[in-house]
C-alpha cells in the first residue's frame, strides 16, 4: 500500500484520499486477494470513505449557502456584498 496508508486522511487532499481509495478498490477487484491484508485495507477504505463523505457534505453546505448570494448578484448588479463576510448588504 502507498505511504499515505498511515497518513491522517484529514491531512490529505481530496484527490490523494480518493486515489488511495481507488487503489484499495483495485486490490479488492484483483483476482488474488491477500487475506492477510483484507481487514486492514477494508478498515482503511472505511476511514477514507468517511473522510470523503464529510468533505462532500461540507462542500455541499458551502455551495448551498453561497449559491443564493451569487443568484442575488446576478439578478441585481447593484447588490452590495461585504467583501470580508460575503454578506449581502441592504441598500
């Protein structure tokens, strides 16, 4: 397994965690599965999936929060937005 096996998934980029998960999936899809590594890799895959789901959920929440602001700006070019907080300012 890659060196990142022991790395905290929270410290990895999304792409790194996803790539490691892909490696684990390829391991399970192989014709000869090493029984000694089966549980270890399954546990690692679970940790990676949990981290990736957490990040996707957080990203969705950010998009859900920011999309209405962007729509408001698109609808009314005169809308003022606080550059520090991103809050829509009343005229």
